[in-house]
C-alpha cells in the first residue's frame, strides 16, 4: 500500500505553535498487513511511531518529532527548516 502523506504545518492559526510558523514537516502514514499504522517523518531520520489507528500513529509521531527537535535545539544541532529559531535581544 502506498503511504498517505499528511503535510503538517505549525502556524499562527493552529493550536500548535513552533518558531515563526515556517516549519513544515511531512508525515507519511502506512497501514501494515496486521492492521497497525506506522507514521514517519522523513525529514527526521528514525522518527517513526506505530498506532492501532491512523490518528494514534500521527499523534505519536508528532510528539516524537517535537521531542527530537527540542533535543537538537538543546544540543546546538541544526533543525530542518529553521536556520535560526530564536533571536536574543
């Protein structure tokens, strides 16, 4: 089965806010033969999550992606789509 692609955009009009709203992470969701769903964020290697349903897999992979991004910021690593997230005055 071909993966279903869900573009996820965190912007000012969403309940999810991150940075200045320019981050776009694509989520791909695929149903396995056993009925489980696997969601992955291709721009963040290793960010995958399983769920009994499509929505559960998406929620889990979004949470994991945010944890990975936070870890990268904390360790001074680059974050895809954000050359600079914060600006100190």
